[in-house]
């Protein structure tokens, strides 16, 4: 009998955001996030006092999932960011920092939540419609005939994760590999419906990063003994493959709900084994070269197959089944009965391979959209971070295929957007104020809070004590070296803007980000062809991820600002 | 340990609850964050949800919460208003207690201790409240308020067609109170689109509401991590699972539903399978395989491309399905299966038919069947061809966090409940006493029927049952009052009947006492004189007021009986009325037509307030008047909160004065807000609150038992011990 227990009453707190403790914790979280942001971000070492591995990272998903938060408001903030990261992989820190900034700034205005939320939503709408519009000055359309843009995107993502500890050369190598791996997953003859393949990341720790490489097909890891047994592989122009998803271990299938009575002289195990060996005979007579099984193969069957020079690989696991069936070009076999000749697949070549201390059997397909990305790194934590980085980059590339645009990175999109909004609100406030009961002063306060939140996200890219500036023509983001002389000639001190599109030798005027500026209309002359061609080192961001991050950040901030009570269930 | 349960305690409790809910009420309301012990975080503005999350300890508070949730089950809306209204009613009662005492407490009770006296007084008030609820409220709704009602239907003819713009207004106003204020217009647009997309024909909207309400969980998909504005409606049905095997198919796609495993097994339950040799084992395995293969081949030959299974199918079945180009979806929940059956009218396929001679008749066509990927999770997307008036569509709800998605889901579900309620007729029953005295019947069955009834406690939800409701309702009330009696058994009350009668008194008419008694003697059959005799001592000791009450009751019972008989024969309200008119107390029954709405912003409350005050001014009977006044004033509490943040021309006093002026001069009312709300919902809320209040007022003692937790509300039985 279960014991009934009276529920404890919940704890109810009003106006949670005004409490000093909440502000302090929000501030700490913001500190953690901002200090990890960008290529020069500081690394965080998260470790559990009770043991377990130490995680060195500056990646939002690793950071947020390892960080235990207790306060409900922080919980809602971090889960929101985690959900965003699990959807888009990229722009997690951007979203989180923007959200924290917004909460802080908007709360400081002291206006009623109704006004704040209404206007905030309007400003967000202004941002998204500008970013999606043709005239947007910080969006570049991707030309797939030039891989340069995509390479820039990948390189920006790789450089923004300093915890993978890559040198410049290694960064270039990894970026090129990731892009190659992605291109290999695109089918050659795409019809109207594009189905991307898969890049499988194969770990190889303890090697140099420069040893990483990409292979078409699948690398099946196996022990050296196993590999030696199947060597030498006889040569032929194509190998016949039987891929099983049914178990070949010889255990009995489900016998139903009734009883099965077996006489003492009958051995079902023998019968099952006999059936397996029959299958083996058929495989041999069909001249199959390679048998792969998702589950276990009975040792006797394995023995039988190896006697007939058939390579048997078992315990492949369910995760590899789909790529394998794509590589071999056949659906897996699910029955132990007679196999029709059409259910065998083919691979072009089979060869043994050795990387570091690991041995692999390499399946090379005739044509398939599956490739293996062998990632090498010196130590475990750096490898984990590198893997996350590569996954993020691959995901960003997939998103870019769907929506072929990229945004300028390096803080330029944020400052440009802020300049655009300030200008828009200053010149035509009626467009927003038309139906609501808000005053122009309120609108100006909120706009200031919103724009400075955006700008301080850009400002968090600078960690070394340099000055952060914006120019008064394009609204791009610039930063100086630390310890710069006080009497300044800006064009000499600055070299290129955050995204690398403009250099300081143009006739530009600068202003500190923190100071108030006269609103100006940021120019939108994007030099399309030649600039994207010439400026090889643009910093770019994934459009879909950033746009959604912006929306999620504003919506989460709105949600948190709207809270009037917290009811904590203490059971 | 016992604590005095009184209106004062209840008021304190209600005030605490009011402060919490009043911050979430109306378009200006804010959100509340609830954490669960499991660590989940929920965002909510739903009053019912908040009250549940508080896990209140105080017994009266728990009773209030129970009342609120029973109200919510019925209507899906109004929990916050419930609390606010209840609080204002209690406050009103509290302030006028002193006045009440003089008018209601009679001499002989003064000898009792003060506490019992108080209880008695509260009980009188609660009875007056019941009277109000059963008689005055409906009367006023029907006679005065109904002329202000608007209809959600676009035409005035019998053919009911929904007007899109008014539905939008209604939903917008509803979501204003339920979801965050930056999302309400988006969500209401979404729901409106959903509704008009899924409706096959104009007339079938009721079926659509019923179906969506019943299967709401199956008809929406929540996605976290995306902005709310990515929410959308997709045509077809989305099943919350992936294909076990998917074979792309075009053209003529037929589906079958199975509820058992297709592969024959060695033995079924209750049978025994004897294996004598290994060869036999081989052959039986072979047979099973061949049989499965044959079934799948047969399905393929019938052009079946999709197999929906409510159970897990063995791997062999999946394999052969894949070979034959049949996609399989396994482990469908019973709800999903019944939803599909309801939409396409397809019954499950029985395996016995599968032998290849027969055509499979239980198949249906679908337009498409493909995987749908939402945030890297795969779903099955089916284009079912509907055979009913619901064209399947699914709502994909996106939000940054699960809590927000859940809030939107709940709000949408509540909106469907509210609409379902709105499209039902609401019956109003009340009595009008006319001077005509010719009784048509005096039923001798009266007493027996009353005593033999099993006293069902089905007060809730009675208002919607048109032609049997009233009688049962009275019985239910009877049950309640009888149980109260047990509680107050130390009161000197001579007869059960007397007590139970009191709630049905008709306070709005006050004829002279002599006339009343005469009438009673004249119209009561001989069997009933006993009751009257029994009650004699009490009646005499009481004030003249109570005599009037008692006799009034007897008559009303008879009339009830009359109408019951009359109803058996006729279904038309018009005919009933004519029958009733000839009785001395005619029992009126009119209906509030389905789809009645009023503009939002406290219009209903101000209107009812105005007419209640008018009514109270007209009639002289003291307690009825007082109750009407209290209710009328408490009603204003809701618009006061709604207009709290408004300034100048839109502040509450301004609006109030303007509305009253418009009413007095018979001008059309002007509303500052463009939104509509359901009258039926408001009416039901009012009755639920009044019922809750009566419940609270009839409690005199709260006994705290330090034992295993058990049912908290059975103080009645405890007190008898």
C-alpha cells in the first residue's frame, strides 16, 4: 500500500525581478557568458567536486548543460538557450548574452511591463523585417558557385571556439575539411527534393590536428586481431555485401502467449544453429564477400564464414545501419529465410586502414552521400570541443543550404542593426506608436535600452581591454588593441572592422560604442561580387541561427520581465 | 482541534488568493512562474493552474480551489474572476453583517451561544443566496439583460453561420487573459485560422469543436527552441512518432489499421504447442515466415501502402512490409486510433480476412503519407481524407521553452472548451407568481417521490440539460440541505422537510400571511397536512416571515410537479409556457440562445449590477434585497480591476457613470474595448461562485484531525460522531 503524504504548501514570491539576489545571480551568469564570447573569449573549466571529467569550454551548449542553476528565472533562461542551441547549434552565447542585457537594460528603465513588452515586440519586428528585407545592409546572399563564402562561414565558427586550441594553420585545415565533408554529403544528381547525406565523425585522439582528414564512405573500427584475420582481402572490382538487421545469434524468437511444449530429445538450439548454417551456406554459394550484422553473429556461423573467406562484422549498432544501407545501396535484411539475390548490396572497395593506434576497415562506395570525418586532436577535452565545433559548423552549413544567406559577423550585424533602429525610431516614431497608448518618451527609452543591449553584445567580443568603436557611415564594429595611446589617429590604430569588410583607410568617423551618438542612417552599399571575392577573410554568421536567436532572446526577455509571481513547489 | 469556520476566515483566505490572481487578470495581467518538484518550470496565467500549484493548506482555501476546479472542468474559463468575485461577495457580506443580524435572527435563537447564532445567520444568508440564484438571477437575465446580448452568428435566421470577425473578437478577448500579452493576437489568429481551415462546411462547426476538444492532445505538436512566431498550422494529421519503416509512395495510397500482431505466433494464450521434432520446428518457423510474407503480399496487391498498428509488430513483419513497399507506424495510442477512425470512418482490419481470396474492405485512401521533421524530431504526417465535417489539421506550437508551449496549448484547449460551451443553449428557469389561482393538479405523489429519491449530488452541469434539469436540481439541493441539517442537529428543528424547503422560498413576492395559509390549506392534499402539523412548533416560534416562506415552498413544489408532467408530453418551450401560465406560480422556462456574447471590459457585470439594483429597489422583502445588493456591488469588483491601470476617460468611474447613463436613457452602450465574451460562461461563473459561497457559509466548524491524510471535506460525518 502506498503511503499518502500531505503535500507541503508552495512558496509564493511576488515581483521576483526586483529582488537583489536575483539581480546578483543574473549578473554572475551574464559575466560567465560574456567572458566566453567570441574568438578571444576566456575558457571556462567546469568540474565536479565529486569527481568526473573536467570540461574546458567556451561553447554555449557545453557550458549551459554543465552549469547547475537553481533559481527558476535562471532556469527558464538557460533552458531557453539550450533549446535554441539544440535547434540551431550556433549563436547560443549571442542569444544568452542579448537576453541578459535586455532584461538588465529594460528593467532599469522602470516602465510598466506592459509598455516594455509591447514596444520590445515592435522593435523585434522591426529588426526581423529589416534583416529579411532586400535592402538589409548586413546580409550577404550566398553564391554556391563560389565556396569562398561558405569557407568564411566555417572558419568564423571554428575560430570563435577557442577551446579547441587550434593554430592558424590548423584552423584553415579543419575549416577546409569540414566544408569538404559537407560537400560530400550533397547528392550529385539532386532532383527537386534535396536529401542530404551524413558525415560521421570518427575520433582519433592523441594525433596532430593536421592529421585529420575526410574519406568518402564509412570507416568501421575493429581490433587489430580481427583485422589481421580477414587480411589479405582478395581483390575484385566490386564487393558483394549482405547487411543484416536481424540477429544472427541463433536465439529463439517470440513464441507467443501460450505454452510451447518441447520433447526432451528435441534441441531447439541445434535447430536454430542448423538454420543459421543453412543461411551461411547460401551466403557462400551466392559469393558474398562481406557480411555485416547490426546485432550478434553466432560464433559457429562466424567460423563457418571465415573458413570460406567471407568477412563477417557484427555488433555494428543501430546508429550505423542507415549510413551502411546508403553506402551499400540496399535495405538491411530482416529475415533468416531464403534471401533473394536482389537484397545484396555492393561496395566499390574494401581496404584496411590505420590511423594512430586504431585500425579500421574502410568501405568505399561507388557513389553515396556518406563520408567519414576523422578528427584528430592532442587531448580529450580539446577533441570534445573540436567535435562540437565541427558539428556546429556542419549544422550551420545545412541551415545555409536551406536559407542561402549569411550575416556579417564580428559584431558588425549588431551595431549596424542598432544604428538602423535608432535612425528609424528617431525619424518615424509614428510607425510604431500608431495604435498603442505609449508616449514618444517611452518609446525612446525602450529603443535606447534595446539598442544598447545589442551593442553591448558586440562589445563583449573585446576581452583584452581595447576600445570598442563604431563608425558613423556603415555602423560597423571596430576594436583597438589594448593599451593604445591616448592621443589617437583612428585610421592608423584600427585596421579592419569586425567582419573584415571595410578597412580604416576609407574616410570614416568613429565614435565610442558607450557614448551617445546622433542617429544616422547606416549605409547599405554591400559590395557584392568583388568584395566577397577580394576580402577572403570575412567573418560571417549563420543567418537562420542568428535570426532565430534574436527572436528567442527577445521573447525570453519579455517572458521574464512579465513575471509577477513565482510559485515554487517545495515537495 | 477545531477552528471556527466563518465568513470572516473565508474572507481572509479569499483576499490572499485575490492578490495573487488579480495580477494575472485581464489584458494587463502578468505571468506567474511555477516550478514543479520535478524541476520543470511552467509559465502560467491560468487561474486554475495557479491555484493548484499553490498546494494550499487551509481547509477553506482547499474547498474554494475544489469549487474552482469543478467550475473549470465545466467551462474551461473564469478561475481568476471566480476568486475575485467570491472575495468581493465575502467582503460585502462582512460589511453588512450587523444589519443582517437584526433582520434575520429571531428571538428564540438568542438564547443559544453566540457562535451558533452566527452560524444560523450565515445559513439564512446562504439560503437567500440560493433563492437568488435559482429565481432572481434567471429572471433578470431573461427579462432585462437579454436585450443587450449580441450574437456570434452572422445572420439572424435559423441557419446558424459563424461570423469570422466576431469569432476573432471573441478569441482575442479570451487569449488576452490567458497568454502573454505579446502573443495573444498571434495565438488567436492561429486558432481562428485553424478553426476555419478544419471546418468542412458551415453547419458542422459543433462537431469540429467536439472533436478538437476531445482529441486536442493528438492534434497539436509542441516544439521548443523556436520563436513563438514560427507556430503554424499544417494540413493533415501528425502522429507523434516516427515510421518503423518508410517507403516513399505516390498516387493511390491506401491504409489499414491493425490492432494485433500480423505475424502468427507459435501459440496463442490458453493454447499449447507441442514440438516433437526439429523438423517440425523448422517447418513451423517456415510456415510463420511464409504466412507473414503472404499477408504482406496480399496487402500490397490491394494497394495498401501504409499500415497503422496499435501494437508493436515483430521485426519480421516490418521487414516484409519494407520489401513490399508498405510503410509501417507502430504503437499508436488508443486515442490516436480512435481519432483516425472518427475522421475517416475506418474500422480495424481483421487478420482472418487476410487470406488471399478476400478483398480487404477495411482500407481507406489517404492523400499523402510522409515523414515530417520538426526540430530534428521525426513525425508521421498523414493526409487523411475526412468523411466527417472535420478536415484534419494540426497546430504546431513553437516557443523558446517548454513552459511557454504548454501555456499556449492549455490556452488553446481552454478556448475550444469555451466555444463548445458557447454554442449550447442555456436554460433559464424561474418562477413568476400571478394572481390566477386555479390549480390544475395537486399531485399526491409529491411526498413519496421526494423521499424515495436517492439524492444524487449532481448539481453541477445541470443547467445545460434542458428538459430534466430542474427537477433533479431540486433534488440535489435537497440532498445538500439535508446533510446540513445533520450538522446542525443541535438546533431545535422539528422536521426535516421544513428545513429543506427554505431554499425554495420566493422572496420577491410578499403576500399577506393569512392569505398564504389559506392557500396552503386549500391546495394541499390531505396526505400533506402531516408535514405542516409537524412544522407547527417551529413556525409558530418563528417570525411571520418564515411562515410565508414555508407555505410558499409547498406550492412551488407542486408547481414543479406540474411542470414535470407537462414537460413529458411536450418538447416545445412555447407550449410549456402556455400550460404553466394557468398555475398560480407559473414556472417559466426560457433559453438563452447559443452564441450569445457581450463586449468585454466588464459589460456583463455593469449591466447585471444595474438591473439587480433596479430589481432590489422594486421589491420590499429584506433579505432578497440585501442579497441582490451585495451581489450587485460585488459584480463591480471585476471591472474595477480591469480598468485599474487606465487613466482619464477610460478610468473605471468614468466608464461606470457613462454606462449607467446610457442605460437610464436607453441609449446604446459604448464600449472602449473591441472584444467579445460569452454570456453563458459569465452566467455559469456567477452561479458557480454563488454555490461556492453557500457552501462556505454553511460551515460552522473546521475540525483539524491529526491523522493520516484522508478526505478533507467530510466534516459533516465527523461531527455526527
